[in-house]
């Protein structure tokens, strides 16, 4: 199979799919709305406390990490549910691991945010 040739139209279509996925994620997933509120709060607090550019970059990276982990977790859960709705020990482990990735990302984000915000309060 020959690789697809590069096209601007194809890249634009890819962005449309990604944006549609993000919209679907925020509209359908409860945790996405929680992350959205948390992200907005982080941005507001960062502005009010006048964090440095480096601190803002760190906050952006850890916040993005949580979003990416949650998106991947949701994709894993949906795929697993598509494969089978029956209880399956291996699928349970896979889902638990994906959820654990979100938890780890969130803990890292809270720790990083604490290092940045607490001294400024």
C-alpha cells in the first residue's frame, strides 16, 4: 500500500476530526467538564498571582498532560467497551491502568501547581 501524499486539504481534515473529537469529549464526558473547570481556574489563578513565563509554561505542560491522559483513558475505555460489555479480568486491568495514568497526571499537576501557587499566596 502506497503512503498517502501530503495535502493541505488532508491536514485541515485531520484538524477537523481532532476538534470534533475534543468537542465530543467535552460534551459527553463528565470528567472532561471537571478538567475544563480546573483548567479555567488554573488560568485565572495564574493571571491573578502573576506567575512568571516559566511557571506558566510548567502549568500549561502539566495541565495538558492531564487532558491527554484523560483523552487516552476515555479512548481506551470506549475501545474496551466496544470489544465486549462482559466483565473480563484483563480488560478491567487495562481500564484500571488507563485510569491510573489520569490519577498520576492529576497528582503531578497538583504538586506542580502547589509549588507555584502556595508561595505566592
